[in-house]
C-alpha cells in the first residue's frame, strides 16, 4: 500500500487494535513504527511479538509532560494513529469526577496536544496522514458510557476541524469508528457484554482487532489519498441499525 520509507507513531499500540495496526504497517514495508503505551513489560512483549522495525516508548496520554516527551522521542513521523483511550465507563449517576477527568484528559486533551506537537513536521513536508480512533458509541446511544461517548464524539469533531485546517497543505485527517471489538482492554471493562452487543449488529458478531486495523492501514496509506475529514464506520452495520 505504499508505506515504504514512512515512519509512524501508534498510541495504544501495545495490544488490541493498535498492535494489529503496527503489525500491518510492518508487513507493508514501513521504515519504523513507534508504539506507545503505559506498560513497559507489555511494550517489550509487543515489540518482540510484532517483530521488524518496531520501537516502544512508554507514555501516558493523560499526562501532558508525558505527551511532550512522547512527541520528542517519536521525532518526525509521516503517520500518526491516535488510538490510545481510557474508558472507566459508568452510568451517569455513578460517574466519578476522577473517571470523567481521566477520560477527557487521555482521549481528548492528550490526543489534541500530541497531534499539535507532531503535525508541524508533516505540514513542513506537505505530506502526512492522521488516523483517529473513535467508536460507534460516539453517534449511537450506548447505556452506561455517556462520558466515554462524549470524548469520542469530540475526537470526531477534531477530525473534521483538522481536515479543514490541514488538508490543503497535504495532511489528511480521518477517523475510524469501530463497533464492538474483542480486545483485552474491552473485555476487562465490559466483560462478556461486548459479545452480547456484537450479536445485535446486522453482521451478527463482534469484530476481531485485525479487522479494525485494516481500516487504519487503508486510511494511513496512499490508497486513501483523496479521503480526508471522514469517519469510516467499521461496525458491522451498527451505525445504520
């Protein structure tokens, strides 16, 4: 798909969708993939498992100093995949201030300032691709996840605004909107309920992480050269159900 000679940063890249995206980038011949996450052991394991030109950088997107350090460690990248997310979900009446702040700090604030730090180099080259991960819950009501849904709706809004700001200068910005997907983090948070939610999709099942990662690869690649400002639903038909 034309990723030769490119460098990428994938946040939340040590497991699940992010790790599968890194694997696809490597298979497509990318020069280097930096995967960011909060756990050193998981990062080392992911580097060993994926193989190839993969480098781990420890980072917490909820901490702005860590965000700045990540941008410095990653250096100039051609592709940024904003995939990291916090989701201590709760119904509105049970939502704590701490959980609310964690989700907005990580999912919106951290994503915003990481992008702000990395996009100038893309603009200087007149070439770059940013792919943000949202969720079906950003535009379809899901009980028990109002704050998480709100953070991801904000990310969809940033996608459109950034595309309007930067597309004429060669930097494309898009989002993917996954439906219910079986990943370690999702299972920890939602338990078997994610499978129940997947069964309600028109396609009748949950997604595998690699199915979502294929959409990231497409939007990051030159094959999507005329695609910007859009959110690609990868949700088994859930967004129109």
